[in-house]
């Protein structure tokens, strides 16, 4: 049942990303081009997602536990540290350069565009590189 649920959720997400046009990197890049061909549609997609997600989360967190897990798995800290800031900046830089974020790139694999496959390969390479760097240079906890 968990696999079927994950499949259905992924299908809905992929359909939404595709219908909204967010699998098109040019559309995403135009959102960031404030001085040129700015396209505000990504803001509407995000607002629509938040309009559904916020009430959904409020409803789900009223329950004692998730439907298919014994307990909620939530972050145990709200600290904004160097690792979070560096990771966020790197993510934003990659998103701004490529026009893809992982959420939009995975459904875009269905287009068969070689650039999407190259992006996903680079994404996976970046994940492995980050793990390697984290193991080699662990960040110290502040005193």
C-alpha cells in the first residue's frame, strides 16, 4: 500500500509540474530574469502549491501519526547554520544556471530531452560529491 501511495503521489506531482509548464527550463529561467523577459507564472504555481499544502499539513498534523508510519519524521532542529546557507546557495545557483530543479527535472525525463538526462546525471554526481566532501571536511558544531 505504501508503494502504491508513493506512486500515486508522484504521479499527481509529475502531472502538476508538467501541466504548469515547470518542466520547461526556459520558463523557470524567465522567472529569474527580472530585467528582461520576466515570467511571473512560477510565482502563481508556488502560490497555488502553498494554498493546497498549508491546509493539508495543518490537517495531517492534527493526527497522532501518519497513515502509513508509526510517527512523523520531522527535522530535530530549526537552526540556520553555515551548512544550510551554503547548501541553499548552491542549490539556487544550480537552479538559476540550469533552469531545472530536481522536482521539475524528474518529470521532464519523460520528454526524452538529452539535456534533462545530463542534468539528472550531474545532480546524482553532485549528491555523491557532497557526501564525499561532508565526510572529508565535517562541519564543526558551534560551541
